[in-house]
């Protein structure tokens, strides 16, 4: 990375300004995910959005760290996704545990992903536990 870019971006920047820049990057990645026709590009931008979101949460002091188990579950969900059904699979199954909508009931839908109530509750518990460790 260009050293002048790093100096201009982070030296003397207020943490709030850095958070705003990271949030802009999240939005850009989400937009690129929606507009990409390539599955590989969608996955790349989705991963970047997750990474930037993690950074934003850390900078805001909302989490102390992310459990390795959460990252493993994200990877496992992406690894087992069928490339031919990725566009609609998230409507029918939880992206984290892989259980069907029939098994878990209502799914919360996101851009290219979904999450069941049980996985969402687990994620909330992880975030709460991490924020209490600050």
C-alpha cells in the first residue's frame, strides 16, 4: 500500500472519521456484491464487507474480539454453498448452520445470506460476551 495514502488516511485522523471511512467501504462492498455477475466477485466483496464490519465494530468498542468459531462457521457456510444455487439458496437455508427454512422457521435475509433465529441468538451472545471483555 502506498505510504502517502496511509499517512493521509490514518495519521491524526479522529477515530470517528476512520469509522465513517470504514462504513463507506462496507457500503461500497455491498453495492459491488449486488451488482456483480460473477460468483467469485460476489464472494470477495461479501468477505470484504464482513471484514470491514468487524473492524468497524472493534473501532466502536462494541466487541473486544471475534471468536474463531464464528469465522470458522462463516467459512464453512461459504465452502458448502452450491455455486449454481447461491442466488436463491439463502432464501431457503440458514447461511451459518445450513438448516432449511422448514427446520428453523423464519429466516432473516441479507445480501446473499440468511440467518435463523438460533444462529442470530448465538451471534448476539458472542458480541455481548466480547463487549463485556473490553
